[in-house]
C-alpha cells in the first residue's frame, strides 16, 4: 500500500513539473525569449550555490555522525598489528583526496554561479598560463609520489618473509561455493600435503594426503565452526580455492587476499586484541550501547554481541553471502586448551577405513605421547585414591595379536608396551597382573591357553625392557570374562583383550 501511495505521489509531482514547464513556455512567448532565459540562468546559478552548501555540509555532517562506525577510527581501530599502518595510510590518502574533493566541488559550483549569463558579460578568451599549469601539474605529482611511495613502504612491511626460524602458526583456508574449510596443523605444527587427485566429496573434501605423516594430526573445521585464533601470535594463512575466485577477508584485522584455484596465496598477520578486549573497547562509545536487536530494547547491547568475522570479498555466486564465518581471538592459553580438545580429522574419519593407507595400524608420535599420558594418569589416579572406589583394571586396548596366535600384530602394540615400561618406571611400587582374555569363538580350553600365552608375551617384552619379573604375573582367563556380548563382531573384538590389573600400589 505504501509503495502504491508513493508511486501516486511521484506521478502527480511529475504532472506538476510538466505543467510548470508548459507555463514557462507560454510565459516565454509573452515576455520574450531572452529575458526569460536570463532570469532562468540567474535562478539556476543561485540554486547551484545553495546546493553546494547543503551538499558539503551534509557530507561533513554524515562523516561526523558515522565516525564511530568507520574502520580505522575510534572504536574500530585495527585488531591486528599491521593494520595500524594500513589505517594510517588510508587516513593520509583520505586527507589529501578530501581536500581535492572540497576544492573541486567549491570551484565547480562557484564558477557556475559566478559566470551565469545575465547578458552583461562576454566570455574571456584565455589561451594559456604557464604558472597555473605548473601548479596544477607539480602539486598533484608531488602528492601522488608521496602517496605511492608510502604505499610501497607499507606493502613491504605487511608482507614480510618468514624463515624456518620464525615462530608462527600456519593455518589453511580453502574457499569453495559456498563456505570456507579451515585446517589447523595439530600438535606437530605442520600442515600435511594435499593432492587434488585425492579429493573425495564424501571422505576427503580437501584432498589431504594421509601418507604424509604430518597430515595425521591435522584438524579440519567445517563450514559452521567458529575460527579460533590466538592473540599475539604470528599467523600465516595459506589461502586456496576449489572452484571459482574467492577472497579471504577479515575486515577487523585488515586482512584481504584473493583465493585463487590452483595458485596458493597467503597472508601473515598478528591479532592484538581478543574478542573480549575488542568488545570492551566498543563499549566506551554511545553508538555501541544501542540494543543489538532493535525489537528488543532490553536485550544485549551492540558491543556485547560483536563478533569478528571472515567474509568472502569476491562475488562468487548466488550463495556468496553465506561464506561469513565468526572468528574468535582468545589468549594463547585458551587457544592451546581449545586445540587440545580438537580431534584430528584422520583419527575420527580415516583411521581403519578403506581410505587409510596405514590400515588402522599406525600410531603417530602425538598419539603415542597422548596414550602414554592417558595410561599414566589413569594409574596415578588409582595410586592416589584413598576411597577405594576406583577400578584397578586398565584395558590395554592398543595391544593387538594375530588371529589365533600370541604373536603381536601391529607396531601400535609395541608403543603401548613401551608406554607400560615407562609407567612401571614412574611408579616403582606398582605390582601388576597382565590378564589375557579371548572371545568365545573355538574351543574353551584352547582359548584359555591362548589368553595365557598372550599375557605371557607382554610380560616377556616388559622383562626384556628391564622391568623386574617379581613385579608382574601373567594370567589367562580364556573366554569366561567377556566385557560385552559375543554375538556381534564388535562385541567379540572388545572381549579379545589384554588388561593391566594393579595388585598393589
Ligand atoms: Cu566466495
């Protein structure tokens, strides 16, 4: 309805303008053409002068009004180290172009007014003025040279070259229609290799090469997760794209770089304000005290709901807008805690599947470390326990045997047993029983013997590594103590196991 009324008003206004035009045409005929033309020139010249004043005042007023919502000023200072330099460059450029803007607009409208034709002046023939030409050539040339030189210096500063000695966190952003996949290097600090031929839409959208051991602990954050970054750490983002051009844009960090399929680009920056600190900075300005949802005046304020964001700055298709991601900057300690809680993509999605080049039989250094830590802390909890409620049994679920044999199957078993050796050294008073169990497949008596042989195998390994035989016994329980039902393959797999039973601590 509003649109209909607005359309009606515009239509009627058009009719009025048309009628006025017709009237002035008639007036011209009555009063004589020249007289009317001069009076029109006079009106137009004065109107242009009024327009100039209103326009320039509006420009300045809007700049003042919105100053606290512009990047690089007041609350929205740079959240990254290099951004301040960039903002300075921007402000210097704005200063010079602002002067030119005001001077040219004043000149444009002032001369239109001053030389409006009133019939009493003749145009001046003005061929040439060397001094004037020198001024309008030299002054812009000097200013431009200054701006360009400044720009080159800043460009060089914000694109440093990192050497292997520099400490930095290298992460990877892959843009595609229409999201970003982020990859973090995991505990080893290295991103694994990629090969586009390994891309599989179901199991490996980035084409990560699992044969590269550096890939094993890589963490992949899908489209909806927050991107977490540590404060005061140098971050190098490796930027790529899978389909069309995208652009990796972090406006609050003054980071922007094209993501080009086939040509990796990168950007190095250092966040200097956590999300919390940036919100505090915003909270000091009245514009950010308004409710973030205008419908809910008592709800959270704008500064409270502020988030850094990643956007795509290349119009890449109809879902372009949905490439927005929230970025959160936290302290280094919080970042490390967050990182420790992330599950490597390989461990969750690849290990043991038909895409796993290691056939599920490889533990990576970070996992061996983590497993050793897990074993030791479980035992430490038991040793320190005074309530007597904790179980004395630890399942050694990383020890595998060949089917029907006491021979060990994978190198993972060796790592698990090496961790046991460390454990026995760490807790010198510990006396343990190594308990073997089987599933119910086959003959019970044979299973009892097999479980005994398996437990003995582990004991012998520990003895060979220097653990005293007096501290360990090996015992086979056969198939009589299943953990789960033997009716399913998963259940049977769980029942075939070796346990560490703590006898005294
Ligand atoms: Cu895009």
